């Protein structure tokens, strides 16, 4: 079977890497960001470099967290009015996904975002190219072919991939993440870890994505506690940007699994932050897969070795890996149960059917190494409420 490993043509990283923009050709840059990131001045830093090089610039700061289709349409309209030849996303995954999806609508107004799929040739880049500058170290969206958009009516998160949406340039500028609060640093870091781990057990895994995962997992365990402990540690910030980026390249080319099916629903239904949600799900899905998939056991055991576990028995090593993920989460303050995330029991119960229903519709379940019925998902969610490790 043939395979393609797709990444952006260029990734600039390190202090002052935004200066790479001086060499980028274009005339009119449409900067997409959100109100918070705009207030921190990062878009202005980028605009200054471009205006010194005679670009026209517009800054659109209306991206919403977990963007809805309507929000994306607004962005595309503003892009069209400005006649952008370059789109620059400066923000977290929400901003970058808004930019990717708006870019699709800008170039292809005929496309229905809800029907976006991996198989259609989009033919982008006739009007504009896309540059992504992440301000969180988590989603890796700056290098992925993925986009996650919410349906306006149901609120369901729709995740899909298309190779054409891989950005043209990713810039990893550590100083753009230094104002991220400790909680969001932890949650987004857990998103990166979840991408890396799920890509390594996905049924689409391959040697290229495995290589990215192994380094990313080792880096998250080493550097996330440091970035949370000392937000001004630019070395730790830079390492987490690289870890998230490697994890992004990994999952973009081998997909995520059950943890993201659960996490997407938790984000849509209970409005939990994406990294908090998928991170919370991660140890439970490791335990669940370990209980009935030899392939998953082998892969988790290999990940355990990367972070120093010396147990010879693969199943014990895989279980130890789940424990170490929980320990990391406790260390950085990422909740390991709904209860710890302060979700009220009555809200949880009232929404359990919807959580299960949305998870069963999520594309990521297809690549999970263990097959299951919806009743198993319900049980996993119930265990997750109190923080009980999975024993089935
Ligand atoms: N396309 C992909 O490959 C991909 C992968 C994973 C997740 N996602 C999606 O990305 C979204 C989550 O993105 P995220 O976790 O980066 O969070 P986010 O973009 O939603 O941002 C979270 C909050 O952090 C703030 N923020 C961002 N950068 C900051 C900074 N440097 N300092 C202070 N505050 C800052 C934002 O204003 C926002 O309020 C979800 O919708 C998720 O589904 C996409
Ligand atoms: Fe994610």
C-alpha cells in the first residue's frame, strides 16, 4: 500500500523566527487572530515586519474558541473584501482552524464545510497562501491537514482532513506563547501528548509518524512541567512548541483515536477546553485499549520505554504508561476526572446520551486499535466522572 507523509514546505523555529517573513513574497496579508491574542501585541509584531516591507495589512480579531461555521463564513467574507494574497493565522488551534476553513471558503465558495472530506481536490492557492504562527503549544494545526469546526445548530465538532489545507509556512516563535496561563499551558500540552500517543496506536500508524511521536512524547514529559512551572522559560516554551509540532505532523499523517472522539464530544457538549478534554480521556483510553488489544499493548509499552520505564512485561509497561500520564497531569494541574474539572454530576448525567452519541459519530473512532459498541463508551464516561481506572 502506498502512503504520503505531508508537512509544510517550511517550518521556521526559534527566537526571532518571525523574521523569516521578510523573505516571504506577497502584497496583502490578512491576519486572523482572536481578541485576547491581539491584545497581547503579537499580530502587531508581525504587521510591523510586513509593513516595513510594503505589504498592505488587515487584522481580523474575531475568531472564536472552537469556531462555528458561521464564524468561519464571517472570516471568509472579510478576506474576500480585502482581497488577501496571504493569510496569516496568529493564535491557538481555534484561530488556525478558522483561518484554514475560511481559506477554503475564500477560494472555493461552492464548498459546504460540513461536507469537507479527505478525498476532494480543493485546488487551493489560486488566490492565497496560508502561514500559521501558533500561540499555544498543543494542537499542531500549523502543520496539519486537519480542521475542526462546530456545527451552528447542534454544536457538534466536525473534524476532517484534506491535504490541500497543510499550511505553506509554520513559524514557531517561543515568545508568542509566554503569556499563556499555567492552566492553558498544561491543557494544550496534554493535547500535544494525546496527539502523539494516539498517532502511535492508530491503525494508520507508519514509520514516519512513529518517529515524530517518539521524540514528541519524550519532549512533553521533559518540558511540559518546566513550561508550567516557569512561564518565562523560553527554552521550555520553544521545546513545547516543537513537541506540539512533531505531534501534529505525527497525527496529521496517521490520525488520532478514541481519546479525541471522547474529547471532541466533551468540548462540544460540556464546553470543556480541547486539551483539558482529550487529556482527561487519554489515560482511560490507554487502559481500555490495553485490556483488549495486543497491538496497542506493544505500542504503549514502546512509549513507556521512551520515558524510562524498564518493565519487561509489555502489559505491565503499558499500564505503567497510563499511570505516568496521570502523574504528569497531576504535576501540571490538568484534571483527570470530570469531578476534578468541576463538572456537576447532574449536568454530566443530563448530557451523557449526547456525549456518547457525538463520540460514536466522530471520525477518530475508526482508527482506534480496539473495536467497541456505544455501551462501552458510556461506561468509560461513567468511570471518567469519578476518576476510576478502566478495568474492562
Ligand atoms: N486542526 C488541527 O490539527 C487541530 C488539532 C487539535 C485541536 N484542534 C482544535 O483547536 C482548538 C483548540 O485550540 P487551542 O487548544 O490552541 O486553544 P484555543 O485556540 O481555543 O485558545 C484557548 C484560549 O487561549 C487564548 N490564548 C491563545 N494563545 C494565547 C497566548 N499566547 N497567551 C494568552 N492566551 C492565549 C485564546 O485567546 C483562547 O481564549 C479546538 O477547537 C480543537 O478542536 C485542531
Ligand atoms: Fe487535539
